[in-house]
C-alpha cells in the first residue's frame, strides 16, 4: 500500500460480528497505532447508520474499519472527517469510472443505487477528539442482493471481478490523502470537492420530515453536517440526519 500510515498495520480476521465493534471494544484497553486497519472476510452483525444493519456477502464484499486519531480536530467539527471519508470513497471509485456520487451525509451512489456506506464511531471528551473508528462497507463482487432493491456492486457496474483487498488499498490511499488535507487545514477545498460531488445538489426532490412529504432542493451542507434545503415555497430549512429521509 502506498501510504505513510493508513494500513501500515492491518489485522485480517475471518468471521467476526463487526469490524467497528471489534476495534471500538479493543481501543478501550489496548494501544493501536493511528491508521490501523481491521478487515473481515465476513461480518455476522454489520452495523449501518441510524441503527440499521449492514448486510454483506462473505468474501465478496469489503468490510473494514480504520482507526484515526484526529486530535487536531475540534469535536464540533467531527463532520469534517465524514467529508474526508466520503470523498476518499468517491475519489477511488471515480478513478475506475466516472459517475460515483456522495449522497448526504456519506453514502456512495452510482446513479440511483447505493454501493457503499460509512459508519464513523467516535471517542471524544468535551474538548478533545481522541479516536475515530471509520467503518466502510463496499459492495464489490456481489451479483444478487436479496431484499435490497437499491443496492449495486462494483462488478455490476463495471462488469469485472475485483480483488477485494486491492480495492481496500486504493481506498486507504485516497483516505490518507484527504485526511492529510484536513490535518493541514484545507477544509475549504475539502468542502468544495464534497459539494461538487454531492448527489442531487440543486435538484428538485422529495424528502420525508415528521411523516410529511416535502419537495425541495439541497442547496448546502453546513459544517456541522446539517443539510440545507430550499423548499418549493422558498423557505430555507436545515435538517440533521435524524430528522430527514430521502424519498427517492
Ligand atoms: C450505512 O450505510 O448505513 C453504513 C454502513 C457501514 C458498514 C461498515 S462495514 C465495516 C464496518 N463495520 C460495521 O459493523 N459497519 C461498518
């Protein structure tokens, strides 16, 4: 792997419940270097965002977690890290072919289907960001998704089988590049890249808020991660991830 620290140490496991849980529970009592990667061939209890499960097919999908220690980042700017991870994923996939987009906050889509998801779990005190366990799930060689009508894999998009660990190495390289930008204070450039690759920016679409359907356009994402929407009546509203759902 062509990196300075991400992936210098990696732990390969066969079957575990979740790479995020594995790392989160161990960093409480053991010292791990920043950039440590834990990858599992199979996850039995993969976790997604909003308490959802993350389904993956053993050996065919990529499920891994990277330990970062963003102590330079204020906990109130935790969303900056989310931006880096989403960009790293879209950077590495767009090198294979164009068309991969970031769906707010950090899902990766190809057209209207999801190929990858991110779950970042943090350990922080009031003022210090200590550890971030960055969990990434990417559909690589799956050809069937039982109940997930909006899922797609790299093989389905490109028509080739990919070596799962090679894909992981490329993601780690892109992640390090974006993380180093963040570490050296290039937040504006990161935000610009994120916005220019955001799915549905300035396009009229439907959302669900408080069991009500709303129509509007995404016009911005704030630094705290809130989504800014201009509703069709011209009103501008901000929503966090727990409040709003995409309807398409
Ligand atoms: C989502 O889109 O809801 C986030 C999915 C994140 C899945 C990855 S797979 C590796 C890591 N371990 C987990 O249990 N979850 C993340």
